[in-house]
C-alpha cells in the first residue's frame, strides 16, 4: 500500500499536522546543512548558474520525510512515490 492509500485511512487532521511538521523540519534541515557544510556562498553561485539548490534539497528532504512516514505507518510496505 502506498503512502497516499495509508493516509486516506487516517483522520484528515493527521495529514494536516504531518504537512505542518514536514515544513517545520525542512527549515531546520536546510539551515543545518547550510551551516554544517558552510555552503551559503556556494548556493548563491549555483543559483546564479541556473541550478536551484534549494529545490534540489527540498525534493531530497520530502522523499526522505514521506519514506519515514510510510515506514512508520507500515514497516512491511516499501516506499512508493506519491503521484
């Protein structure tokens, strides 16, 4: 069962709170990565050259976040991308 099917079985409040938590964690994760690797200037340079680093990192974060939620809801089910 994919995560979309799993979430439909739960109260809508769960999905709303899950999305709120995802956004809050994203900000923490992004700031941690920038500080830990000291790459603020590099990100500006990448963006100037047409590479959207923030979007790239957001996609990786979301993939991991939903994979974690999927595992928490059903550890036996492999992660399937939400379409």
